[in-house]
C-alpha cells in the first residue's frame, strides 16, 4: 500500500489517480478529505502532518510514502518525527515533493531553511528516498481564472521573463514511478517543463484554448506583491517575485529528468491549458 499525503493538492490528487489506475492500493490523506472520487483501491483517511501521532493509523501496514513538504505550513512540520512514525508503520520507501528553490534560493527562509531541513530529514531517515524538486507549476495559472472568466483579462508582472513551468500531472507521474519502481533510490530529480514560458505567452495559450482573445496587462512588482500578500506570507511573496523577475540560470534551465524517468518529454503549458480550459470559461 502507498500513502499519499496532500492528497487533495494539485500533485497529490493527480498521483492518487495515477496510482489507482496502475492497480495500487492507496491511502489518500490530508487535513480535509472526501471520498467523492470513488476510485477503486483508494481509501481516504483524515490526518494532519503537523501532528505526527495522527499518522500512525494511516501509515500502519503501508510500504511507501509520498510526502509533500507542507506548503505554507512547512515550517510547522517535524519531519523526523513523521518519518519515525512511517518507519514504525513498516514504510520502507519515501518520495518527497520538495522545491527547486532549496538549491537555487538557499538564503530564502521558505526554501533554503525549511525546505533543506525537510530534505535532510528524508535523506537521513534510513529509508529508500527520492527527492522531487519542481519549479513553478502550470496550475499557478488558476490564479488568473476569475479575471479570465469575468473580464477575459490577465494581469501579471514580468511579462516577458520565461520560466520552464511544469504540469503537476508530470510531477505526479514521476512520483508514481519512484514509488512503484526500483532504481530511483538516492535520486534528486529537478522537474521542469520542456521550454521557457513567459506570462504573456501563457496568457496567449489560455486565449487559444478558449478560442477568444484575452487581454494581458503587465503589473508592477508592487501591484503583484499587494495581490499575493492576500494569500501568501510576506517571505514567500518576496522569494516568488525574485524568481519571477530575476531567475537564476539554474531556474531557467530545462531539466532532462522528466523525460529520463517517463520516457517522454514533459507536457507544454499549451497542452495544460487545453486540458484545463473549463476553469477559464
């Protein structure tokens, strides 16, 4: 059995579907969870990574664990306690969803400090481990969905600076391979899309998927920060804007790891937009 934490997230929900389709028994867990998908072989169990003791019944009898790194609550986690509970339950393999920023932004509190400490706990756990370090997600474009639906408009900063954003489904498929197959232990995979993509280009891809024009407006960094601060802590906003506005060469590098693991190139943002266009109608 494979335990998927963060099972309602962009990557976790896709991973649950991929594992179920492959015939695996899955325990899907998060703080608030529903079994509305009705997938065969999937049981849903509520638990909280911040409370490792709540994970004991979730981990009992499992073989492998997908551990998401906590998102905005990552600094509240005790990863060593989580992994001790996992080992006690019989888990021998862990795949960690980390972040590219652990390597590229080591001075960032949200990436370098917290993210690195979680990675260190995984590598020192005694389990067979694999670390996934994706960059930006295609699904971050959902932040534009309301303005596209209401006004056919997208506003974003740094209009013409490209990053190799990745489809969360590709991350999930790499995670599924690492959880199910041998040969991935001790690997750190940098996960990116197949090409640099700018906010202006992503807006055009959404317009193409809709078959209707979408107006693009370039925000100032201050305007973007004010918007992000409504739902993100200030240190995360600062790091995010730094990546969007002044990416390092490593953050713009196209990684071969998705293709090496899956035997196919990662999906383009345009493909993601076509597949998720209903959110923007």
